């Protein structure tokens, strides 16, 4: 009874009413609406906003409010994924949201108050940027660790403040949660401690769950240690994703077709031979398909079956450039239209290489439960890897993608892919 009484004095970190309020996403969302939408309107129109209601003012207020909310919801959805800093996405998303809002209203020939929109945009950027910068110092997770089982394998990332417990008692410590290996053999004292934490709203996390949320990888050991049911992708989003893929390709084709034509000419002038390279790849549900790429290697130059690390003598001068900026992948847009691929998904491997990986990497074929993609979570996180160890890490990222198969994860991958194309990260 004494232990339970002492525990009653413990509270979850940021559990006081003012902490909950100031760090609440909904509170800050509402406060942002007032500061970024209502204040500029009052500054421009004073209290005439209420007494002299006009259609132009009403539309502008609704438009800026909607633009602000869309941007904030998008940023908030993205920061739930590993190594995603909200500060980097605030300005681009707010800018894009306000531009789209203005474009839609102008295309409908609706009159708008330009000054109100500009002021609202500037205040929204300033408020959100400062808000996220200030709150970041309070959002570093502080987690208590139950030191049994395999927690040492999962609880070591420096982005988390780990507090290793010596006894089943938090004492005066306030934490965001408690991490434990729930498969470990814990004695009655530790089990009671975890139950008490849950009762008093201090979350208890499985160490593997924390590892996934921090690294963006699903740890792989043996078949019986993986819940394949939890890795089943959403069929509803799978259908919607196919529609998005088709419309997305049709939308970008007018822009990329001139680039593809110029690339074909340059490839043929650099090295005689076909501009395209076709190869059998393992696809959706383990069905082989023919993948289209721009040729980036010399003709009749035998290789190893996978992309080599470092300088590769097989790659042409033009090939180095189009690989660096992913231009060689553009013909795969036609694979997407055919239904062989998606814009986003695990990268498809050659059939021979897939068989080779399957002998060394646990349940490799499970990555084919979704359509392969032109870009994927593993590519934007790691670049390219050919060795078995590197492929295991990629597979862990692919499993994370399948487990978190969603619209917002795809949006994040698209953003990072664009960054990759501009910077050449992970070039082979």
C-alpha cells in the first residue's frame, strides 16, 4: 500500500492544466486562427467588420481561415513521422496553401481583400515559426526505461531523453511515458508498476514500438516475432492511391515529356545504342513486369546484377547526371499508368536479385504486398544500397512504409523526393 500511495504523487510530464493548454495542438490551432485571421481583419477594417458586413470581407476571412487550417493540419500530420521537423515545412505549406486559395478565388472571379490576405499570410508564417521553435525545447521526449529484456537494442537514440530506472518507482520524475520490453519476464513488482502507470495515464510503450517511431524502421528478427496482420496495408487507401497515381502522372506528363525527349537525344549522342533500358523486375504480389528506364550504362558492359558502390566504370557521362537527379526513372511514369507501379512504394528489384535477397533476408517477399514505386521511404531515408546488410535496413524501412501506409506518409516521401532530385542525395 505504501508503494501505491507514493506513486499517487507522480504525474505525467506536462500534465498540469496550464501545460496541457499551452502545448495543446487544438488550443494553438484556435489561437493561430485568431492571431493570423481575425487580428489582420480588425486592423484593416476595425469594428466595421461586424457592423458593415460585406461579401468580399466574408469570402476573404473564410479563405484565409481555410488556408491557415489546411497548412497547419498538413504540417501536424507530417511531423508524426520520424526525423520530420515541423519548422522545415511551415513556410512551404503555408505559402502553398495561401497561393492555392487565392488562385481558386480568382479563377471563380470572386473579389478578395488583398491586404487582408497578405497580412494574414505574414502573421501566420511568423506565429507558426516562432511557436514551433519555442515549443521544440518542451517536446523532446523524456522516457523512463524498465531495464530488462532487449531494451538496450531499442532505447539509445540521442533525440530522446532516456531515464533508466533502478527500481519500479518514478519517485519525483515526470516523464512522457515508460518503455519496456513487454516480452521480457518481469517480476510482480515491475508488472504492478506498469499497471499503475497506465491507470494514472502515464503511457507504457513497447520498446519495439518506440524504435519504429524514432527510426522509421520495423525491426526484423524471426517470422514468429512479426505480426503480419498489423503490416497489412489499407485497402481503401490502396484504391484511392491508384486514382491519385493516374491523375498525378497525367498532370506531370506535359511537363516531363520535353525533358524525356531531350534526355533521349543526349543519351544517343553520348553513346550509340537505345535510349531506353528494360528489365524484368519483381512487382505487386510477386508478379514480374518489364520496368522502363533511361539507359545510363555503356552497351555490352557486363555487371554484377546490382548497382555498385562508388565509381562504376559501366556508367556513361550522361548516365552519372541522370542518375544523380533521378531523371533515369522518368520512363517509369508509363509503368505507373499501366498499373505495374505506383508513384510511391518500395523500389522494385530485378527478379534474379530478389531471389538472391530472399535467401539472406527474412521474408523479403512481403515487401511485394504493395505496388512498387518510383520513389519510396527507404530511398529518401537511405539512398541506395546493394549489400545484404544495407538491404536489410531497406527492408525494415519498406515494412515501416507498409505498416504506416497512408496519404500523409506518401506526401512526405514526395517532398523528400523533390529534395533528393534537387540535391542528388543517394546518387549511385
